[in-house]
C-alpha cells in the first residue's frame, strides 16, 4: 500500500486548488474593487437566471468565507412551497458559466437531489466552536464519507479514514490498496469537506471524483 506523505501532499494540494484556487485572493490582486463587485454581481445574477429555468421562485445571497472567499447561496421552492438551500463557490460557478457546459442543469441537479427529502432543507447552523465542529466531523462527516466511497466501489477494497497532512493538516484519505505502483490515494482537507457539508453539498463527491481520477490514471476505467 503506497500511502506516503508525498502522495497525500500532491493529492490534497491538487484537490484544494481545484475547489478553491485561493478563490478570491488571486483575482483581488489584479482587479479593482469596482471590477470585483461587477464580477460578483454577474455571477450571482447568472446563478439566479440559471435556476429559474427549473424553478419558479429563486432567491440568493453572497457570503464571504475567510478561507474560500465569496460563496453564493441560493434558495428555491418546490411544488409544496418548501424551501431548499444550496451554496456554490465563486470559482466553480464562474467556470461553469464560462465553459457553457449546461450550468443550469448542473446547478438544478443539487436542488433536485435535496428535494428527494420532502419538507424542505435549510442550511445547517453555523458551527460556533471547534468542539461542535469536531462532533460533526466525527459523527456525521467521516461516517458519511466512509460509507459513500465503500459503497461506490464495492466489492473492491477501499482504504478510507482520517489522516494528517503536514501541509494541509487533518485530511480525509481514501485510496486503493490494490494499486501498488504510483499514486493510489486521494486526500482532502477536512475543513473543505466540512464547508461543503455546511453548504448542503455532498462532501463525498470530492472524494469520489479524486478516486475515479486515480482509477483513470491507472487504466482501471
């Protein structure tokens, strides 16, 4: 089993950069405040327009997270008039809109998934301290991720659990022990997974994407 710090560093860095890429940091350095605000307004508006193609009532707001920059949180209603909330990072929304790869279908898919549970789905309450954050990680996040990756690749053996990365701190690590040559591990910082959970996004999707990429690299797909 090749699960070295070097491998984990590479995967964690790659995943974090893809998900956030410093989010606002790089853009703020080269953009004026006016241009930056125009960008946020444009992305926010495009999100509203995209969701209104699937839902009649859509509202939203822009939040700013210290680590990840602007986050766009949208609320839609279903036919029973129940509210569903989901959040998106600036980089991923801007990338979708620029690529033209059906952003309206992609955004709506998250709400359709949430609506499988009737009665509405608000954002989780903010975690006030490290103790409560640790409880959510231990009791919700980790069991959810372990179950998801093992179910996705059953009956193949998959390593899944917590680890510590020198660069990124606590990470969730998943990989394939059967792969003995080259990268066999996907490691994602816990704070990134927890942020996805707080935005009503399935954190295990990040791990599954990383694991499928590993399989592709080794000709397993």
